[in-house]
């Protein structure tokens, strides 16, 4: 295992501004990860459901807090699937977040 890369997990919570409006605020947590390849089978199976996986990362499961987005190598991604590899590792399958350019 090669845990040399950093990923920033992103979640949002609603906060109230000074005039009472609820606005989303990003909460970012940077952790170490292991980059993996998207397999051909995984890519084609996901594409039948309308997803386009372009990134797979392994992280430590205890560091994941149900975030829905992440930043890896200055690119934003949406987490489309999580998979528990074993008692310590969690696999995140992601696609590019094209709404955030």
C-alpha cells in the first residue's frame, strides 16, 4: 500500500448569517489516501446507471464522515460509491464534479 497522496474531504453545513439567511458553509478535512485505477468493469457497470467514475481512492474508514465531495489534485469530485475493503480501509469511487469548475 502506498499512502503518499492527500485528499480533502468536503462536507457542508448550513449556518445563519447576520440577517437570518441560511447559507452553506464548507467543512474541509485533509487526509492521506491511496490512489487506485478505475477498472474497466467498474466503469462500464457505473455508466449503465448514468455515472462516470474517474477516480478511486482508498482511505482509512475511521476518517470518513459521510462526506459527499472531495478535492484531489486540485480537482473537485463527487463521491458516488463507498465500499468497505476491510476493517481499516474504505474505497471511495468518484466522478468529476462538473458543476464546480
